[in-house]
């Protein structure tokens, strides 16, 4: 079983060892990189599943092509699940996989950091 990694232990590790390309932090940052990936993951954290149109409405500045491309990327990475319903009318719903849901603590830590370090602005739910 892996030992819990503290901030101090991680800092010690990166200061004393060479950081390799397969470093978990580097790989996670690459997974989350891109203008829209974190936005989409954040929206999918809020509901069990969402349709394409709901995601588009949440971020009206994203193009349909970019939203489709980003959803496909996240699906290939195992973060998002795509389910197609062959009904009348047919539709598709997107949800986070277990792997995707495991990113929620990362968003919690980002929220904590933001509350402590950013100027008071609008609340996330405004």
C-alpha cells in the first residue's frame, strides 16, 4: 500500500531528486492541460450526467468543435464516460468515470487555495 504523500515530503523529493518525465505531477498537469479540460471536468462534478447542450450552455464561448474534441480527449483518457441513447430523439450524455471522480479532491484543494489567496470575487455558484 502506498504511503500518504505530504507537501513537505513531496517538496523534499523534488529538491533532492531529478524530476523525470514520468513524474506523477507532470503527467497529471499534462492530463489537465488545455483551455477547456478542467472546465468540463468541473461542470461534470456538479451533476451525475450532462448532455452536450448543457455543457455548451455552461461555457457559451467554447465552439462545438472544441467541446467535441475535448470530450473525446477526456473519454480517451478515461476521465469521461459517453453514453449514447438510441431513442427518439437520440441523445448522448456525459459523466465522470470513477477515475474522473477521483479528481474531485484536487478541485477541493484548488477551492481552498483560491479562498485563501485570491481577492474576494463572485462565488462559484453565483
